[in-house]
């Protein structure tokens, strides 16, 4: 069917003639109106007479000349799945719905949007809708939580990538091995090469630290690769909001990756949100501001446990670790090394913020001192031993580690 078929009678191009006064319509304009009306009548008769199959598209297009096309919600029974992106406007939604044949026209949707004060509350996500709905019904269904295709999974702060793979595998029904394979190349997942630039030149590429903990609504067709990509994108968005890289370079004079490692240590060791920037300060001071008489080692059991995870072994409580395990020279995460090759978990927003701007202090020691997991911080070993004694009295520690 050619495009010329859709031209109303009299719409053919003709040489321009002098305009008549507005109160005297030209013979050509009267002819055009008669032609449009006549064509609509003829097409209607043909549709009713059985010839509509071949002319339906022409008739559907011509309807736009006489009003805003809109379905009646009884025309279609098929279902489609579509995604409403973050911060999508009504116009963007209208285009998406029209492309999937959920609505007859974008204008009908925009008219219905104006008539429904709740329309602005439509949430981003994936929806399963019927095709050929009225615009008003389409909005009603987009407001219905039951129409959302949700695979919502909450990733807690401080989980290692290994624990995240296992959690996602269980929730999404994707083999854990696929997550491990996808996680081997963080750059392919969207981590910029620049994130692996670090001042101490010990470059180890790992996705650890870049899988941002949050609640995610994964699409129905999610893969291991796309799930991890989404988490990396969220990490990049959050660190951009925090101005993490610029703040670290300007204020602390170290590479962002190094402070990402410290953020993971703070996430693992802090008992409260308030202590996150304080623990970050202790780790920063020990590594970048070594003090005479103070060990530059980190002395954190969490780093040994991370090595267990890397090796596929179960983690242990500190009291159950053997001397050999605590002094394992083959362990690159051993607490006797000056710095770690990678983060040991995936820190949340508060830990990242705390690492970017750690508390200003000369602390080199800390220990949890009460059942609420608050820690005491100190700059001298003597004060640290006194804090240990407090922890013993409060039954946080079984014995004073200074004894």
C-alpha cells in the first residue's frame, strides 16, 4: 500500500493560487473536506463489508485526522514486557508503550496522564502488560505493583564478592560458576582502567570492592554478566556523587584504589556507622603515616579470613585461628604485610564516605569496648591496653591482649 493512498482527495500538490477572504472558503478546500469525509465513509463500508483486512492500516492512520486514537482495552489479549527507566518522563513512557502496541497513540497517553494525578508516581522497573489497552487503563496498570516484574535482591554492606556470587546464584537461579567467570575481568564489567592506578604500584585487578551493596531489581532476562555490570554502575554512580576520587587525591594524597581498600577494612572492622571514618583513620595512619614504635602491620583477622575465602575455605573466628594461619607467609592478605593487594569486601556508601574523609586524629589503635560495638581509639599503646581492660570488664573480650 503506497503512502499516496493516505492522502485525502484534493491534497495533491497544485500551483499556489491567490488566497480568498477567510469568509469565502475556496472550492478546493470544500472539495478536500468532502473528499476526507467521503473516504472515511467508503472505508467504513468496506470494513463492514469484509474488505477491511486490506484497508485497516489505512483506516487506522486516517483516524488521526478526526480525533486522538485510543484503544478500548478489549482489543488485545497478548502480553508484552517492557521497562520503564529511571526518571522517565510521561513523554518517554508514551513512546515506549506505543512502540510495544500497548497504547494506540502517544497523545492519548499524555491526555490520560494529565487526567490522573497519580500518574507521576509510576515507578521505574519492568512491567508485564496486555497489548491494546486504553491509555487510561495503561496508566492504572503501571500504578499496580502486581504488574511489576520484580526480582528484588538486597546485597548487604561488607559482603565479599564470593558471598555475593552465592547469594545472587540462589536468588536468580543462575549457576554460581557463571558469576565467578563474569567477575574475573572487572574492566569488562565497566570498572575504568584508571581505578587500578595506585601509588604503591602493586596492581591487582579484582572486582572486589566494586559490587556496590544495595537493593536491586534485576530484569527477567538478567545474566550473571549484566547483574554484576549493574552493581558496578551503581558503585560508579555513588562514588561520583561522593566525589570520592577527587577528594582522596586532593585531601589524602593517595590513589582512590588505596582508599577503597581502606573503606573495605573499615566496613569489616567498624561496629557502628559513627566509627567508620575513625577506623579508616587508624588504617590510613598505620599505612601512610607510620610512627616510630608502632607496627605498620594492620593486625586485622578479617584479612586472614578473606584469604580463606579466596582459597575456597570456610572462615574462622579469631580465637580459632592457628598460629600457622595467622603467620602464613604465603598469604598476600596476611596482617604482617604493609598493604593489601585488593579490597576484602564491598563497602557501602557510609564506609566510602568515611574513607574519603577520615576523622582527623593521630590514632593508631582501636578496640571494641562495649556490647553496642562502640570502639575506643588511641594514639599510644598504653592507652590501647587500658581500653582492652575496659573491653574485658564489659565482657567484649575474653582477655586483655596486652597481657
